[in-house]
C-alpha cells in the first residue's frame, strides 16, 4: 500500500500545495496563478475521496474539516503563557524606565555598554500557542488565564499563514507563540459582508467594532465553517515548550536568532523587528513606528522591547508572572466608541458642503473629540450614520477625526432617519449642487455666501498664504457678520477706527491687526497666488506657477495650453486657473489688492529643465527602511513623478516596503515593476530620459 503510485502522487501534492500556500500566505509572493493551486487542490481532494484512509490532519485539504462544537476543550499549557508589563507612559520615558530597570537588575555600571534589545510591534490581536509534534500541527490554544486555555485547533487550521506541517528539520516538540489578528482591509471587507447580511434580513448578524474584536470572535467560533470565512492572519514572536537541547532540540543564543529560525521554519515574522542598543535606540524605534503606524496594514497598540540575549533573559527572570526582560510600550488608542448627537453641514471655502457628526465627547488619539467628518454624501450613506447611533471614531496622527463605522447591535433597534444631503446651502440658502462625477455638493452662492467669504478671508490670511497675524476665525466672523468686510481688499481699507469699534476689541488688539495687515503687504508671488484660493491651487502648485511664469500678469493671461506646460499642472487645475482669471470680479480683486499696496518680487520665466522622472507614475506601499511615506512622495514629485494611491496598468513602479499588502499583490498580478526604497533612490539619481 505504501508504494501505491497514487500514494506517491499524494505525497507530491502535499508538498507542492504546502509550498505554494507558504509562498502565498506567508511570503506574500505567489509563484503560480490561483487556478494552478486550485487545480492541484482538486486533484488532491479527488485522491482523498478515493482513499479516505489516506487523509491526514496535516493535509492541505484539512484546513476546514471539523464539525461545529458544543464547547471548546480546556488545554493546560506545558509552559505558562505569561503577559508582559505595560508602560502606559506613551512618551520616551517608557523606554528609558525599562532600560534603567534592566540595568539595575543586571547590576550594570554607567560605564558598561548598552544592553542589546529586540524591538517588535505589539500586535493588537490575541495570543495563541501552536503545538507541533513531529512537525505536524496538533493543537492550537488560546492564552486563557495563562495556565489553561481553550483548544481552538479547528479554527486556527483555517488560517492560511499557519503551517499545518513543518519542514523536517523542526524539533520533535515545538510550541510557537504569536498573535492571531485581522488585517484592516480584511476587516473592512468582512464588515461590508456583514452589512449586506443585515440588510438582507439575516438574523443574529452584526458588524464588528474593530479588527481585534472580529479576530477574537472568529477564533472563538464553535463552527469552523464560519471561522473559515473570517480572514485571519498570524505573526510569531516566541516559543512555548520545545524539545530540550540535550534531546536534540534547537539551541538559540538570542531572541533575534530564534525569530529568524521561526521564519525559516515557515512562520510569518513581522519585518519591522529591529535590534536596538540601549534606551536611545528603543526611543527612536518607538517614535519611528509611531509615525508610520497608520500606514501598517494591521493595528498595533504599541511596541514590545525584549532583552535579546537569552542568557540575560534567564538571569533577569520573572516577577509576579511577568518577565523582567520584556515590556510593552503603548501608543495612545486611535479608536473609541461614542454616540452621534447630530449631523451638521459645514460650508468650506470653495462652497463644499461637508457632513460632520457631532459626538458625545470622547478621548481618542490623545485629544477630546466632539466632531468627526463624514466626508461627503456617499460616505455618510455608505457608512449609514444616523443620529443616536453608536459609532467608532478614529483619530490617527494629526489627521482630522472620522467616523469609521456604525456599530450595529445583533438585535433590531429603532434608529434615526437615513442621512440626506440638503439641496440648499444651510448658511446662505443658495442652491447646493453636485456635479456629474463629483463627490461633493457645493453651495452656488460664491462670495455671496458668508460662510465662503469667511473661509476665503481666513485662507488669504493664513500663515502659509500672505499671513496676517492675529486674524483668526472669531475676528473674521465678526467682521463678516458686521458687514464691514465683503471682499479681500476691504481688509486693507478697514483702518484702526472700524476695527476698534468691533465688540470685545481692545485698542491694543486693533492696533496689532492694523500692524499685521501692513506687514502682510510685503509678500511673495507664491503666497499671494495660494492666498487667492483658486480651486485646486495648493501651495506647491502656486510655487510651480510662480517659478514657471515669473510674473502674475503672465499667469493671469495664460491660456490653458500654456498653463499645462507647468510641471505640476494637469487639465483640471489648468482649467480652474484659467476660469478664475477669466472672471472680471476676480481680476478686480487682484487689482484692488495691488492698489492697496500688496507687492512682491517678480522674476523671469524659468527655463524648462527636464526632470529624471517626468511622466512616470509611482505607488508607495508598506513601510520603508529610512524614508517616511511623505518624504518619499516629496522626493518623487520633486523629480517630476506622479504618486498615485492605487495600482493600475498605468503604474510604472510600485515601491514596496515592509508589510506591503494588497497593492503589492495587485502589482504582481498586473506585472508592474516592484522596487524597494534603495532602487527608488537610485532612480532619483538617474539622468532624465
Ligand atoms: S511577548 C513573555 N511580543 O501582548 C512574553 N507579546 O501581555 C510574552 N503581544 O499576551 C508576550 N505583540 O498577546 C509579545 N511582539 C509581541 C507581541 C505580544 C502582541 C500581546 C500578546 C500578549 C500581550 C502581552
């Protein structure tokens, strides 16, 4: 029987399918099309159907095999699963305190060299113990209380990234510990499906609050068929019971070596692991990861520092069930739940109407948030946010807070009315229209609309435009509401008396504004252009226009074709600039501002120098070893390239960093060139083609 020809084929299929699955799920580098995998998989299924006695638990077909359970069996951990001390102090001191404690415990003098640490991400999922015997996954257990967990093997088998069988070199007994988590894109897609189910009237379905919550729900699903539909991922970061060295088990000197070996055995290990010497390098890691945290395809709630040397780990030992050699250093939570009290419509400078959720105050991302944007009508309706709903609010970095999703309870509740965008401007009553192909409704009132007027003045006075120090939103509101400022030039005609006559305006403050207005008259062409608030003309376009044309009159009189010659300017922008200056009232504003004394230096038109990457389109994904995402974008754009957010056939290069996700897959599918940061830097140096 053992040498039955089909048996040999079965063996080959096992090996090939395991290899393809590892390339696909763990390395993120599929080498064959999905159809080829499916073909071999079906061949194996057919073989197993003909010979049921050959089906083994490590067969690639056995990822979803089990029947629904009544309850999970208890598992006593051979080695307890400990937790780690958490530094909630989100500042640098969190890392410094840990290093100081380690040095004290090891009785190191100040003159002794820095301690070597491994810095890792703290994944926001749930801890899992995977037990392999003779290289085959025999059990997966949750942490539970650390001593006893639950046997969730059936569900964990469904995770493509988790090997069901290891290469032969693995020790006889091997417990790998790590985090089961859900990627953000998988989470979004899952919630999308859940919403569809709820809409279709399926009972007992709900949406999930966050990826962690969804992952925990999936792991504790009694029906492995349902668990299989909840896309989970895994990162390995430690060991449990392992065959001792004396019995042929592996010998590691450092934690870092161990992680590398886990990777070699086929487990996913996060790429952002770093060796850090002493507290300063821990602090640098904490800051670096903190800055790129939002760009990771999965949630983390902090970083983890571990003493690298296993001998030192042993010397440090444990205190009250927490190792002295490891610590978690948190970041402020970026998501919280709260209630929607109302939905307001804000009118922006260009008349754009933005729905904004008014929230019960909630502390998130380090500040108290009471407003969160819903972006536009489609977004608000897609998320189906209604007054009274419980929502997840996200504030990441300095990005404006947004409503991520509504938390729909499993039982039906009475909800508020569906959101609809008003068809008139709530400020001036002019018609609000949404043009074909646009996401936004706009108030058609123009400068008749006091909201637009206020925003236009604030924009002109902005620090990055002509800069009128002290002219903030309260004051602009007063000026516009009092009717003393209707257009930009009115600002310069105000004078001390009119300003001092405003409510709550002290003489000193009025004089300060007069002085600031006087000072603002000496400006630069890019600042002035940016300050005019032409749609689609941001700071960098204003600079490019000034550089290209040298003089304001040349810009005002430029044709669309001439505008298109500017490196930064495409058809939409060119059209917008042309239309702006074609209107007599806008030219009038410019003339009056000049008459009020606004001046700037003018120059000669620039000579066109071709740039190395003109005409090339790049997409950035993942985290780069040295550059931040914005830095990379700036460098590319300065070299003439376009940086796009999504991969298409028109993409020339995808620059992939650590933890690159679906964009990388798409690039590989479309055959788009994938390069790393170093190759991108090399392209920037290349002479123009
Ligand atoms: S090490 C003895 N490393 O955080 C050390 N834990 O209490 C055991 N976690 O339960 C944990 N990322 O679920 C470690 N890179 C990482 C981690 C990590 C996330 C979780 C894990 C553990 C909790 C710490």
